[in-house]
């Protein structure tokens, strides 16, 4: 899997590409180049994500953090890391995306990017209504702000 980073990925979904590309871009802005061979792809199934991380560990891929496409995938990562004898966040930090209720109940509780579901739904409805009404200023997309929710699966960096 590490030699074919696109295999098994859901590249046709805009959200997966945008999250991956955003992750790479933000790291580049602070001088960290992400080797695309370190992007381990799976799908959105729990067992597939767990297997992808187990395979990366078995292949000897060294990593100290995982940014998962969603909280469900991140929960699978937590399980695979635990099975491999790795400690979160001491050995590997894990971050999910969405802030679903389950994220606060994992062990350790999952650091995640909160995606405001209500606001996202409202924005989608407005876009759809504008499109159906034929509004000349109808946007094709919009960005709903997110926020980081820090919990136990990451540790705060030491002060400089």
C-alpha cells in the first residue's frame, strides 16, 4: 500500500482530495514537505482503515502522526496503533475530522476538526435553492469554517 498511495483511495470525492491537499499545503507553508509515499490510503470502512495502518506498521513505515479523513477512520487508527503496541499520543498523534459524538468517547479521546453540521446543511440548502431558482449569482460551492478540538489523542507542542 505504501508503494501505491492512490490505490484504495476515494479520490473521486472532493472532500478527500481537499483535505489531503490542504494538509500538504499547510505543512509546506511551515517548511514541512509531505512525502506522498507516506499517504496511506483506505476507504471509509473501519476494517479497511485499521488494516491500512496495521500494514504500514508491519511494512516498517515510520510515522509519528496520522491525520485521518474522518473520525470513524481515526477511531480505526487508534485501534490498529493499540494492537501494534504504540502509545497515543506519545508514539503517534492522531487527528480525525468531523467531531462526531463518538470522538469524545474513544480512548484516548480524539482530537478532531469540528465540521459544523447544521451550518453545512444550511449552506447546502441555500446553494440548492439558489440553483433551482436560477439565481444569476448562485455559487457552485461555499466554505463553512471549521475549528480544531484538542483532546487526548494529541499533545500540545512544547513552548519554544
